[in-house]
């Protein structure tokens, strides 16, 4: 099975890029704001945790498909995603509005589903 | 990054009396108005879907079954589910925001919308829009 196995290296690099976005860019955390940014076409990349409920995941993916925004399925649950964002709470989905100095959007266009 | 809530987009109303009904966006108010300080849009939707027409129905029965009852409403973006379908029906002159001020204006707007939607249904196009969403 030639599955696109997420190696440790790429996982770390996503974390690094996310950290840079948190520091220098604009983002929103949480399902309601993610949909809001997708509706007003401000969001540029959406990251979803792996334990996001499947209905919610499908809904975000559908909105992102309509808005032609990439979706990245984070290799970790909402606890890990919250930690990766440097927050002390769980984050199930987040939307990057302005990547700042990070190249997170260029390095994963369309997202690797 | 593409704006998709545009006039002509088919949406499904999620909340309220018309929950589960399909509608088409007539006009957007992305930044809201003074009365509604949130993103909302004017939609015209189907209140009562046309019934299934069978080949052995008489012409009178077909006409009766192909009737569409429409509604016009201002809906918050949060209470809509956008779809990938569009319905390019010209409803802009028929349905305007000020047609929601009084009851009889609303009725005439809904009647106009009904007429346009019915003629679109009779052409057989946009079949998805006129089928009831099963849930």
C-alpha cells in the first residue's frame, strides 16, 4: 500500500510553519470563525484536526471547495493542534487569513488530503 | 478565497420555518445593514415543491401538480448551507428588499417569484433545485 505516510519531518515542518503564522500572521481558531472567513473569502488555508467530527469535517471541506481554499488535515487531534498553535486549549479547526512570514500556504496548496 | 455567496447561488435554508427548503440568493448584504448588523441575504425559495408528475396524468392534473409555492425571506448567512448549484433566474426586479415591508407587498413578491420559478420548473432545467431534499 503506497500510502502517503506522513513522516516525522514533514509533521515537524508543519508545526514550525504554524508557529510562524501564530507569531507573524493572522488566523482564527474555531469552527464558527472558520466558516465566517470562508464565507467572506478572507481565509487562505484551513487546517482541520483528525478527530474532528466527520459531519463538521465534510461541511468545512465543502465550504472550502466552494471558496477554492486548500484544506490541510492535520496529523494530530484537537489537543495537538491547540498545542501546535501555542494555545492551552483544544483547537479543532483553524483558518489562516494572512500567513505573515510563513510559507505555509505556498508549501501546501490544495492540502494533502 | 473565492466569493461564492453570490446572487444565483442555490442554498438550503437550515433554520426557521423553511428549514430544509431550497432557495436561491437574490441579493447579498455581506456587511449587513443597520437593522441587521450581520451578513445576510435575500433569498427566494420554494415553500411547496412541485409534485411528481406521472405519464398517465391528464393535462389538467399535470398543471396542478407542477405548481410551486414560493417564499421570500431575509436570512442570515449562518442559517444557510451553500451548494455547488446555481439557478440563474432573474428575480431581481421582482423581489426587492422593500417588498418585505408589508404583508401584501410580500405576497406580491412571492407570487412573482412563484411565477418565475414555475416557468423554470416547466422547462425541465435545474432538476435538482425542484426536488425535495430528503432528511
